[in-house]
């Protein structure tokens, strides 16, 4: 095997969903990676409370769905968790270091939106990440490059048990563990466009206007996530059109997938036989998805003129014009 052919299966994008809502985000992460033709594997870790329907949906998009139960994992993880129950979700995320069938991985939070092919991230080394907008000497742990290793995993757990996390989450823990990130090696500093926190649009708008068009991965930091922004009343309060553009894009990806999976489940036989297993459905739906993709892009073009009006604030595109109308258009294209 050449090094190149190894790379395709040795490297993986990894994300995590700890609730059914976050599964919506994870679906979009997986879908965007596929849309932008990643040549790497895609893995989603889910915690045990995630519903079987959500897991099944993820199975249509990701190469691998991995159920992670920290209470059921190795002794060290279990004991560390018992000592620090407040870090439960953090321990689940740290589990990505146990994916040792891959030599290198890129972790993407489920609240990110991948805008283009980002396979070049695998040229970076552990631990590469972008600065956090709130404290740029810390890296943001929403996007990072790492090397799975049981030794590192064990050290991280020990570190967590001893020191906890200064922010109560994985970011605080990882920053004190990889404590020389700020000063040691500039090649481990990912450009901000690989983890463009939506909050930066508010805090430094001129920089966003200058560099925002280079954005590769958007990160919906904070408590308001795209999947919470479906109803009209909530979205009307969000007046930043740049942010809305990304939320809109997120919903376009999600609704595309939603229909695709719905179509798939309609085709799914009640009891799948050996000859009509999920793989065949996925293949058939990938063909359908190509047709659908063309439709979605056509819709994007049709709405270009309308977008101008949206930008001028004449159309409430995150309100009633947004999801329901897009949904209706998609329905018409799909079922007529
Ligand atoms: Mn996040």
C-alpha cells in the first residue's frame, strides 16, 4: 500500500452528539463533509441517551456511528468519571483519543458548519487548533487536530482527575493539558477561518468584512444553536445578517438531509433482507441525492434575486419566509 492509499482510511473526521438536538448538528457536519467530497473517514460518537432513530439517521451519513459510554469504558475512564461527575460530557469527548484505528483525526464540534473541503487539516500535527475569540492565548476546542493514542487518553483522564477543568468543559481541560500551545509552535495555530466563531462577527465586524469570505468552518458558539432558531419569534431578535446567512445555510443542509432520510426510511423494507440491506439503500439514495442536490442549487439560484431583498431587510428570511417556504419549495420539487 502506498502512503496515499493508507491516508484515506487512516485519517478520520470525528464529531460528537450527546443529545438528539446535537444529532441534528452532527448530521449537518457529516453531510457537509460529504458534500465537499472529503476523502477521509467520518465518525460520529454518540452517548447512550441518544435515541435509536437519531443513531439510525447518523448511520446514513457517517462511515461509523460509535456509542460511547464512559461508565462502561476502561477502568481509568470510569474512575476518573466517578471522581469528577461534573465533567461527564467532557470525558465523552476525550474518548476520541481511543480511536486508535486511525493515525490522525480532526475533531469537529456538532455545532460547526463546514463550508468547503478542509482535508488539508490533516497536514497539521497534534494539537493544532484555532485561537479562542474570548482569550486568544487559549485554543478553541471546537475544531482540533489530534493523534488517537491510549497513552494520551490515559494522561488526559489523569489530568482531568487531578486538575479538573477551569471552565468546567473540555476546552479548559485541553488547554491546561496542551499548555504550551500559545507559544511553542506556530504551525499548530490554525487560521481563525477554520473555526470562525459566529460571535466574532459581532465583536469585530470590520475584520469579518475583510476576511469573512475566506471562512472554511463556522462555529456556532454559545447557547443559541441553529437548530434552536427555527421559529419566527426567536429569530427576529437576531439582526446580524452575516450570522443569519450561515444559519440559513445550516437549515438548507439540514432540510436536504431531512428529506433524504425520510425518503430512505420510506423505501426501507419492514424487515431488511440480506439482499436489500442498508448499504443498497444508501447507494440508491446517493443517486437520488445527486438529483436533489441539483434541485437545491437551482433553488439557491432562483432565490438569488430574493436574497438581495433579504439583505435590505425587506424579507424576513429567518422567519416565515425562511424555513416554511423553503420547505414548501423543496416539497414541491420532490413530490410533484
Ligand atoms: Mn461548539
